[in-house]
């Protein structure tokens, strides 16, 4: 069946494909920002699904534009290119989602930490100690010590001198060597509830211990939480010292120097941000491009999000994870993410791919034009109609053409695609069925770009009351009742729905019924009748029907061509369709000569006279004058033997 349907040429423009990939990706990237923002605040699940459909549809629309603009006729290359664009867009969307999630966590931790510092400031103020945590760490604590000394308290301690001393640095390196060799579970053996602060009590005259206590509080709780997530962590990591001092001797020395340069918040969130926030179970903020450059980190974050969940739902509404409802996580969340992926990407393919499969007219160097008229016909068996149209597209016209397709009936629709000249034409056929239970119509395409000729187009237009395009002549064999039985496809009988449509007057019962202009209709042909006694037998289908066997009227001659039904009052002959195999269109409309066979002598009639020319019986004249014959059809009749004076013309 390959030769009966349009087949794409697989031609494409490399520049067009590249532009399609780039622009579709850029569109997807831009829409990702709006999509994720709206999706994070939209409380209705149905609206979230609609936004996903529109998201994918927008990308498909961009791809559609470049396919049409650059005449991309290779479905395989378009599919591959669209997959590349959608894959990159999906990756970017997930990186942006992870970026937003990290940003939310960072802001939450930052606000919480600032609240903690404000509480510490208030606490110190109650004891007459002023401390500014916006200053570098050593400077803030030195000012606090100075205020204590000024108020008559104990001699203030210089944090700068103690923290920056080599003794402190060497003491921390020694603890690092010891604790990094022990398992994390050994934190339980440390004395006291402080854990980390207790371990550092002997370092730097207690200064490091005091700072660790202010940052970690009861660190044993954090130790267990960290160990639950990282069972293989050593004691140095479990106690959080790797998060705040580094995980090597060089990092420890560098961290001590930063205490004299950064505020406490800067030191934790900026300098040791990743490790420090992770120790508390949060992610530090990262740019989208940083995340995209580290796919392993992105995958880890996605797994972490899936394990905990970020939102919950109830009925048709979705809620943020701050609600009391249990967040969606685990397997169910994977299913939701997979569904979102399908809902976004499927519309892109549905919109873009049909464009590259659409017929392309090479002679026009453009896509085929879609005719605006939807040609509807009464329902038949779809498979039977497909088989019959593949054998002969003209068999379509054995079905009733519908003016309207209402009344909850089944029908099928023919869509025409054509070249500018209508010399190259294709049709799509969709089957529409009504689902009474759901009260909806279902549409399914079952004929995809079948090749049809100009006669098909002319007949189709004529049936629906449209002027056939130039060069598209209606089939003269078509009649209001369809074609002869030789054209009826097996199994393609009109259904009960068609009969109901016929009874309701919703079908085109005939050419003359639909088209008020008789001049545009093909001329119905009369069935051949036996020639009357003495009348010549004409081979032309336009010959007037002979008279019946009634008695001749006065003044009429039975042996004349003009005698009989032309002037008498006999009823008009019944119009019936002619067998398709007996008449060729060229024999009707072409300039073909008509040869008359003379009657034998003794049977009446004109004997050896040719009734069309008035000449000898073997003479042949063309039906349409070419300049050398008679000037018209009636001018070729010899009426010299008629007694016109005795005719009663009243």
C-alpha cells in the first residue's frame, strides 16, 4: 500500500534542525521558571496537570514553527532532534527544581540561625555583655570580653590571641589525628552532654570549646542524626568538626585563620556552607549551572527529596510540606514524577510530529494546503471503507454525505490536503463515534494521506455544493444514489445511523438537492431504450429517448428522429445510473466522432441518409465543430423530408 499513500521524502535542513533544537530548548528553559513557580503555589491538582500540558504544548509549538519554516520532512530526524531538546529541557528543569529546593533550605536555616544569634545577644545583654555577631568572630568575642572587664567582671580573655595561637592549631591537629581513626559510634563514650565541647575543652584554653558549644549546643543529638545518614563516618566527622573546621590538617589551619576575617554567620553559611548545613540535614544553596555541572550531586538530591517528600495532597488539592498531612514520598512520588514527565513531553510530540508528516508539494516547494471544509459522511465500517478506498478512492461516494453531523450519530470526516493547482491531492479520514454512556464523541484517524486524483476532488466539491477547482472535473458517473453495485465495497452498507440521518433530512440526497445551480451538475444519463420501429439507433449518450409504443399523434411521423417523445406528451424517462464500466468520460465530453449505423431497407426510416449530417450513410461528422463541419449540433440535421407545414405547434 506504500504507493497509495503519501511518503515523506526525508529531506531536511541541518540549519533548520539546529535552530529547532536550540530554540525549543530555550523556550523550555524559559517556561521552566514560570512553571515551577506556579506549580509551587497552585493548590489544585487539575490546574497543575493543565500547566504541564501547556508547558509541553508550548515547546511543541516552537518545534512546529521551525519544521514548517525550514521544510523539515524527515520524521526520524525531527523525532531525534525533539528528543534532544526535551531531554536537555528536562535536565534543566530538575536542576532548577533542586536549586529552588536548596534555596528554600538555605533561607530557612539562615533565618533560624539569625534568630539564634539574636537570642544569644539578648542573653548576653541581660548579663551586661554586648556582643555584635556581625563582626568577625574573634573581634565579636573580644568586644564581649572587654565589656565584661569594663563592667567590673573578671578579666576578659583575648579570643584572638588564644584562637590564633600555634598551640591551638597544633592541639586541633592532634585531636583530628586521633578522632579520624575512630568510628563515629564512639561519640557515646565522651563525657558529659556537650560531646564536642567536652572533647575540645583542653584546646586553646577552653576558647574553642566555648565556640563549639555555641554553634552545636548539645552536639550528641546531632551526632546520632549524622550517624544515621552516614553510618561509615568517623568520630571527627560524626561530631561535626569536619563540618566546621575541615577534614584535613591544612583545612583546619585555614579555618582558624578565617575566624579572624568572617562573622559567625559567614563562617558557617558561606565558608563551610555545604558541610555545615549538611550536618544539620540541609542543603546549601547552589546555582543552577553548578548543579547541572554535577549530575551525581543532582541525582543524590533527587533521591533525598524523594525519601522525605516536599508536598502532600488531599482529594483534588495539593499542599506544601508545611501542612500537617503526610508528604508524598517513596514509590508514589516516583510515579507522580514519571506522570509529569509524560504529560509534559507527550503534547510536544503530538503537536510537532504531524507537521513533518504532512504532505509536501515539491512542485510548489511548500506544504500541502489544508482545505477548510470538513467533508462529513454517514458512518460505515471503518476497515471496510479503508479497504475499498485503497482499491478505489471513488468508492467513498457510495456513502451519504451529511450536511450536519448532529443527533449523536456516528460519522466520518474527510479532510483534503492539496497543492496550489489541485493537481496533487491527499485525504485524511477520521472516524467519529458517539459514546452514549459517557456522552462524548471519540475521534480516530484510520486513513492517513491517501492519494486521490482531480476527479475525486471535483466530485467531492460538487457533492457538497462547492465550485470544483479548475482542472478538477466531477465524475459524470456519479448520481444521487451513488455508483452502480460494482463500486460498492464489501461490508460498506449504510448503517442504521445513516438511515436515521436520512429520515431526519440531514444528508445530501442528491446533487440537485444540495447545489441550487443546475449548471454545475453533471448531466444524468437515460437508460438505453429499445429503438422504435423505423427509428435510427444513436450511439451518443445525449440522444433524446425514443417514443414509447403508443399510437402516433396526428401530425407526427414515427420514422423521424424528431418524432416520438421529443414533441409528444409522453412522460419523461426514468433517470438511472449508468454502469461504470460501460461509459468513459472521454466519450461524453471529448471531441469524439459519432458514427451512425444505417437501417436496412424495408424497415422504414431514412434508409441511406445519415440523420446527423444529412449526407451519405457512411459520412462521419464531428459532434463539436472544428471549423470545417456544421456550425452546431442541430444544424447537422436534414429536415428536408419533413412536412413542417402540417405540424401543429400550438
